């Protein structure tokens, strides 16, 4: 159910995936995946109808705990849902695109 950062980056390049970041606002502000959508974990259930059921969705958090919970819930609801393996820490460690360019992964 986890997807490696490089695979998510490639799927994003092909516009074949939705990326939903479920971290807190201060974490999002510190640094994020370009093109990702921010929906805090506490709001993600209420926003479910705004997430396309017909496209795979990858949830993102700092290390993978929160995103795994979101992915499991959405998968049970019939979505093609995944979690970013290793979270934003793994994304940053692999040197993948970041917004802003000098962004950081905030502590949770």
C-alpha cells in the first residue's frame, strides 16, 4: 500500500496520480511536494467528495503514519489509495522536487 517517492514523482510527471498532503498547516508551509493538495488529516474525511475516485491518490505526511491511516480509510471506501513510503523525509532525502525550493521538512 506504500508507494516509493521516485514512483510518486514519476506518476506526478505523467499526471497519473493525485497527491494529498495531510500534515498540519505549519508543516505544509515549511515545505511540500509541488502540485500536492493540502487537506489536514482532521479534515480529510469531510473533503472525501472533492478527491477524484477515478484517479489513484497518494497521501503524504512526515514519515508515513498519518498518510497510512488516510490511505487505509480511503481504500476501504473504494478509492485506489496509497501512502508515500517514508513520507516527506524520504522525499527530501532523495532530492525530489520541493516547494519552496529552499523548503524543509518540519518536525511534527
